[in-house]
């Protein structure tokens, strides 16, 4: 199994509070992605990174920010959590070539109350 | 932009076949297929590359029409273990994004 760990695995937080989710990899892969999964919407890309300090927006980036100061860590921050951000968040990693598969973390279930 | 998958759901009996389609509005470098079981992370099935190369780990086949930016996943002689939600992921020629569709839920019954 690819070395990718998400933390925390579960979190309940209050509306308006900031929240940071962490994705840690031991594979030295270049690309890292954050997705949210909601019923009927599949996996929607929030932000992604193509190298240290190189990040870009995905399809649903409003209300989220990311940082990647080291190859192995990709942080997702909800600046002021809202109930609409209640979701399951997945991190994924893939190698340098577009011909390599992506590996997913086990997911973080976030509930905003 | 998310690729579009169809159908949304399909119910099969063991041994039956099914096709899942995926289409994109942008020029693609690769198409990825994943399967997700309930409560688990998506797991890689297959990748199809521009130029025809195909890599997979299971006995599930797929095709990629580069001109139409469409891909199809073929489930043949389905087994109970094929049940799950299938996602196609697309990677463009000119960006690093890996975008996924809304998924197709496959239920295989005995």
C-alpha cells in the first residue's frame, strides 16, 4: 500500500472556526490533491499541488486554502468552517508522470455543526 | 471541469455485462478508472493514455477514444465483488489536474 496518511480521521467542529486537515506521504510523489466527496457529486477537486510551494485551485476551492512547504505534507485549511463544508475529504498522491496512478488516503470525515 | 459519467447506476445479476461511459470537454492525456466500496477509499483499476497505452491491475477492460475524449469501462461476466461505485478521472494535456466524475454505482446480485 502507498504510504499516505490523513489526519485527523474524524472531526466535529463549530461553524466559524478554522480547521486544518493534514495529508502526509512517504512516497516522495510530486503531485498531491485534495477532494471532497458528497452524495451525488462524486469526488470534487478542491486544490492540488505539483511541487513544494506550487499549488493551484480545483473545481470547488472557495472557502479553502492549502499549503505545501515540504514534499511530504499537504495541508488543507477551512478558513471559517460552514455547514456546507460537512463532507468526507480525501487526499491523493501521484508520481511525476501523467501516466501514473493516484493513491488515496483513507479519508477524513468532517462535520460542521 | 468534472468529466461526465453515465449511467448513474446499474444493477446486474452475476455473469451479466455492463458498460460505464466517461466523457470530457477538454483534450485529455490520460483517463483513470477507480472503484470505491462503501466506507473505503477509491482503489485504482486502470489507466489509459493518449497514444493507446493501457495499464491495469484487474481483469476489467476499457477503451479510450482520443478524438472524442471519451472512455468506456467494460465489466464482463460480473462477479459479486464488482459491486461498488466506479469513478473515471481525467487528466488534461496541458494541466496537472486530476478531475473525477460523479460516479456510477454498480450493484451485482446473485
